[in-house]
C-alpha cells in the first residue's frame, strides 16, 4: 500500500501539464530521470519542450522536476514532503547530506543522479514525495535546503 499524507495545495502548472501527456511521453521522461538535460534523449527533449514554458529561466531544474514528477506519477500522486519520505524510508543521513551539500542542479549530472536515486529509493519503499513541491524546491534549492534540514531533524527529535 502506498503511504501518503494529505496536504491541501493547489496543483502546480508543471504537474497539470504532465497530466495531459500520453503514456509514451511520460515513459520518455521517466527513462530520462537521473540524467541532465544535455544528455537527454530526443524523445525526452521533445516532451519536455512541449510542456515547458519558453520563458523558463531555470530550464535544468524544470527538466529534472518534469522527469521526477513523471516517475512519481507512475506510482500514484504523492502528497508527502520529501524530507518525510526520506525519513520514513530510512535513507541514511550521509546520503541526504551528500544531496544537500551539492550545488544547485548542475549541468554535469551529479546532482541529477543523487536526487533521482533518493526519490527512486523513497518510492520503492512506498513513500511518494509531493509532486507539487518538486519544481519549486528545485528552483529555490538553497532556500529549500534550510526548510528540508529543519523538517528532517525536527522529526528526529519527535521520535526520540
């Protein structure tokens, strides 16, 4: 059974655009999850540019978010903050620190691979991250990290 926690939020524009895509288009994005935009397949690029606004400044973050959302949507619609998902999935603290210490969505793919591994692991443990949180979190990575750390460690104190 998929474990989710209800959060009442308005649907993000990227999520609503992804919901309009066909199965094959979503598969192309799911397959690209973990690789940077520069290494994306033609199919993934085609789908991404179909849903991404032309004026998007943080294209790399939008691409990673699109792939992550497509991946999560395959299993359901998560409403749990990523910090809670990783905590409940019992991800090691060192893996979380490695992600949080990384530069914001880099072009060499290191951040992409770390982020995708953690999301895939949480999903494999039936914890689906909030699909409406993904894009804003990636575009505001340095600010988001602070909230993530506070939420992650607040849970640790509550459980002790």
